[in-house]
C-alpha cells in the first residue's frame, strides 16, 4: 500500500513537471528582433535610406542595416539568396521588373492585407502602386511598398532658351515661341535648332546603351506617348510591338539621335549628365534620380541656369514616361518575428511624416500628400516635374520572363537607332517575333 502510494505520488509529480515544462515552452517569450537588414543597389538613395534607418533606430532601438551591392551584381546577389531560400536579408528594395519573379517563385511576402488594414495603398500615387507593388496587374494584390519613385524626365539649359537672339531666331524658323516643349514634335524642333557642331553644342542627349535596358527605357518613353504598349490585354505582342504607331515612334526616336553629341552611341545616365555638364547638350533625358548632381554648382557649371521638365505629349494625345525606381518587399524566408518587425518598419516608413523626411534627405517619395505639398514642389528645381511625371509613368513587362523579353529589344533597337541599319519596321518585326516565341514557350500565349 505504501509502495503503491509512493509510486502514485511520483507519477503525479512527473505529470505536473511535464505540464509545467510544456506550459513554459508555450509561454516562452518571442525572440526579440533587434536588427533589420535591407538589401539595395549601391547608389545615393541607399545612403538616404540608411539615414532614415538610423532615425528608426533612434526611435525604436531596432538597428537598420542597408547593405549595398553594385548595380551590375545586385540582381545576381538577390537571386542567389532566393535560390537558397536564405534569410540573410529581411527586406529588399527590388527593381520594379523583379516583382513577377519574386511573387510567382514565392520569394516575396504578400502585403495586401497589411496595406489595406493600415490604409497604406491609399497613400501613394496609383501608378506607383500598380507598377511597384501590384502583381498580377489589376489583381489588387500587393507585394512591395513604393519606395524610390523614379521616371525619365528632362533637363535643359535655361540660358540658351531665354537668350533673346535664340528666341527670335527660333520663332522666325519654326513659327512659335521657344519654350519648354509641350509635345515631342516641339522637342524635336528645339533639338534641331540647338544642334551647332561648330560650337560643340548639340540639341539633345538620349539613351542608347545596349547593356541591360538603357535604350529600351529611352525608346519606350516615346513609344508610350505614341499610344503604344508592350502587349495587348491578352499579352499578345504580334501587331502590338510592331504596330504602325510603334514604327512611327521608333523612327522619331532615331531622328532625335541625329541631334545628339558625338560619343553617345552607347550612353546611359552617366553619359547624359556628362554631356550636359560639359556644355555639349541643350537638353538631355535622364532619370530624376540622377538630377541632383545637376543642381550642384560644384559639379555642374550650369547649375544656376539648369531647368527641368516632364516628358511631353505625343502626336495622338497620349502622354507617358518610362518608370524607374523600386519598391520595398519583405523576404518570405525569414522568421515570423522578423516579418512582423519588417512590417512595423514599413508602416513607420510609409507614414506621411517619415515620407516628408525621406524627401528631405534626398529620396524620391511616392506619397501623394507629400508630392502635392508646396514644400515638396518648391524644395528643388526638379521636384515639380518629378511629381507630375509620377502621375503618368508606365513600365516594361514585370513577369518572370521580363529579362528574356528585354534582350531582343536591346539587340534590335541599338543597330537601327545608332547605326541606321535596316528599318524601324524590320527591327520591330524581329522584336515582336522573338518575344512572341518567348511567351509561347512560357505558356503565356498560344502558338
């Protein structure tokens, strides 16, 4: 009897010990997140984000590390981490064209409910939400917070435009006053007027670089304003990419190149700023992210007479410009605690007050209230043009096959625009044919 009672007592103690142990496991505090790591490309906006991250640490005690990778290897570094399903980074400020791959391959955490619960989707311009955050298009599902807004805009020499002799000569030749162009046709006239090789002055600088996506981004800035898309509502490209209006747009873009300075046959953002700073160009196209250098007198001798304008309208009433910039996404492979900490950071970063700070340090906000504020519009000579541009941006494909679709565009545009090989029709027919085959193989369209 005693033995039985002792055994029973030991059994009760064991059960209670296990119960307490299980309860202790269940009640264990969640792992506290003390650091967040964000991957971005190596450029000034990443430095600005680190400054904002430092302010977040001061407010919350959570350290934010912005890891920068050179543009040439940025995608490769992220892709390697995706392939390994790694958790080295909590978030990435990824290119807008990555979103299809990030979503369909499970790399990005869905942010739809988070955005809607906090009203974040209503704080940014519709165009930036569509191209930086939404996938598939029109689905109302969100995967990235529009972070670094960017678009192709234009810089021009106000001293040349405002010179009385130039104004008189221009109006005599073209029949209307010399001013910031309202249409692409006016831009072409101005480019022709200021092309003066004997003075080492040329009318315009345009993107021509064959690497990655440069010439595509330049051409599509005109293409969109001719009312042309990269695909129809069913993702067909045949008869779309090589439509009559597309041919017109490409012929026009090639026509602009004849007024570009020598040595710009493989030019992108750096070369655009260089020819402007060197006094070789009356106007240049460039992404707004690279315009801060042009208002710095220590870099640009024409800083005081440099003006900026948005991409003008096309001949059929359409007005669009090429999207740049990136959105902030949460990596799907991190712990739930780190996901929540990342969402907390995005909620804080997306607030109007912090977005004002983001704009003040040099970031290009997509927040509607900030973009429309007089404080923002007057903060720099290019902010008004930027704010306007962000209301009519369009982008290239963002499906996982975007890079495959990009290659034939680059390959066929460059020899036609720069070297005059073949015709616009031939170049676009080749692009359409190759893109169609890529889409067929991907199962996106039928043969």
